[in-house]
C-alpha cells in the first residue's frame, strides 16, 4: 500500500555506469590527455571523436554517421556519451540497442523513427503560462516498482509553490516528480513548471531560505522569491524534442492537468501528425522563435538490425531533420540479418561506405587501474592499494567490466564486517561468489547434461 511521506531527493540517487563522463578529455589542439573528464586511454579514438565534434558544430556531418567498432568493454558507449557532453547540455542523447527494435507493440521502423525524433531537440522562445514560486511543500507518494517489488518509486506528490503574494498547492504526477528529483530540487528552491508541457526548471535557491538556514559562503548565488501570483505568463526559453511535440499533437488534449494525472502516451504516431509538427517547427525557425538542436542517436549492437532497418536508417541520414547517428558494434565478419550476405560488422557495405569508422582497442593494465580508481570514487568505495592492484590483475585476466562489477559487492562485504575500506581479501571473496564469463561457460559445459535446452 502506498503512503505519503516527505522524501529527500538523495533517496533516489543512482550511480550510472557512465555517470563520471564529462567530455572527451582533449586539449585545445584536440590531443587526448592521459586521463581527463572521466576518460582514460583510447587516445586515438578520443581524438577522432574530437574531430567529429568539430565537424558537427561546423555543420559538416550531413548525410554521414559514425561507427564505433571494437571488442566488448573498450569504451564505445563512453565515447558516444562524451561526444554528446562536448556538444552542450541541451543536446539530446538517446541510446537504443539493436535488439530493442523487435517490439511486439510497434513496427521496427516506428521504434527507430521515435528514437530519431527523440534525438532532435527544438529550442523554443516564447511567452507561456507557468506556475512559479518557492517550493515550500514536497510530499512524495511512493509505490512499489512494477517489476521490482523491493524498490520504491515516486508515484505522485503534493507540492506547494509560494510567492511574495500567495501560495498554491498542486497534486502532480510521476513525470513531474521524477524531473524534480533528477534536478535535485528540494524545499526552498525556486522552480518553474510549464503549464502545458509540465517541464520543470530549477531557477535557484531562495534568498529567504539561504539567509535563515544555510551557512555563509554557499557556492550558489541565491535568487529572490518571485512576486505576484503563482500562475503567470512569462517569457523564457526551453528545449523539447520533436517526439515531445508529436506526442502533444497526437494526444490532442494536452494541458497541464493531463500531464499531472497521467495523460496516456500514444504508442504509434500517424505520419500526418509528424508532417504537421515538422511544418510547425520550420515555421517557428523562419520566424526566429525556434532553433533546431541535432542530438546524438547512439545505436548499440548494430549487427542486430536487419536489412529493412538499415534501409530505413539510410533514408534518415539523407533527411532534412536528422540527428547525429552513432553506431556501435563488437562483431567481426557476420551475416547481415534478413539476407545471406556476410559483411563486416553485419552491416551492408553501401552503408559502411558512408560511415566515419573509429576503432577502439583493449585497455592496458595501467589504464584499467586508472578506470577502477575513477569508478571507486564515483561509487564512494574506499579501497586499499593492494586490493586495487589485485582487482586490476583480475580485470586484465578476465575483463574490465567484470572488475568494475566487483567493486560494489566488495564494499558491501567490507560493510558487513564493520569496515569502510575494501581489502584484497574482500575482492577475493566476491570473486569466488560471482563468476566471470569464462568460469560461467566452464560451469555450463560441466553440467550441460543437466541443463534445460
């Protein structure tokens, strides 16, 4: 049963596999630093990616795409994320695995089209109705995760916004709650909520709260509590994606309260709706009230796509509104799905010929150690030097991914013994408990006759 309780945004903090990536770690001459912006090694690949970023900013990537090709665990996803970081904070970054296009609900081309349009941002300049004020109440209602009963997720919230003139309270839906939590919004922050789209913007920390409750020298400069009514018209700039606009047009009812109380998402978008949205955006661009922001569409495991999907993506690359498409693969010579043809990376040769291909290589022992240090800091794991050396050797013998995966279990093992530092013994214990791929394969071979087929 769900309950209403005040919850700190920190309760939903999650350390992602690539949350430490801030950029490509290049100097002004596009030379890769040994370790910078969360990136380690892969100097040639990072320098090539830096040139790609320059080409994108100069508008010279039309009709082209990028392929990151290399063994598993060699930083392909990290490089794609770093490219998006280098392009700017408003640039959309959408990731999709090749196998995800085979949905039981949507056609393959519809899955790809939605991903493409999610990767194209539109910066709009306009006067809109917003709800603005200092957040003075933030009571979150939680419920069990649909697929994980041990995890609580935000379901809705009761919020109160206060100005110098009035206070107003709202019941808001999960999409707005998640947006607030992701931005670290807490009581005492000044926020804006777009009345039509539900987009949340954190303006800053309220001066009144900062003066009363927070110590001097706070890094962030406080902002005044807004004056006037909570509901007002305000001119501001915000970013949506073409898919957001498609959804609003398809729902046909829009409005703030449909977002608050869960207006259903339209599964498949009519091509006529997309045509109208494109015309609307182009007109706004001509009027000087909008800008197109080509984002990054990262398509991993590209060998899982079939010939129909490749044909569709070739058409996308030629379209007027197209994101920066980055493919990734760890496959060698393999069959192009839907044909009898063998080709490098399982991709049609005519498409490969249009790609800028960046190869990644296996990490050295020193690079693996540096990456493990970064991940330990990111996951707040204190690890002794001999334990780090041992974990590095494990990474060399098995894989970097496996070594990184052992960090958190080892930290939990140390905590269970009332220690806050991971030792070599902790690493060895969790290594025996959790098998790497090679040991798992050996286990399957040993007990193959008992396994279900």
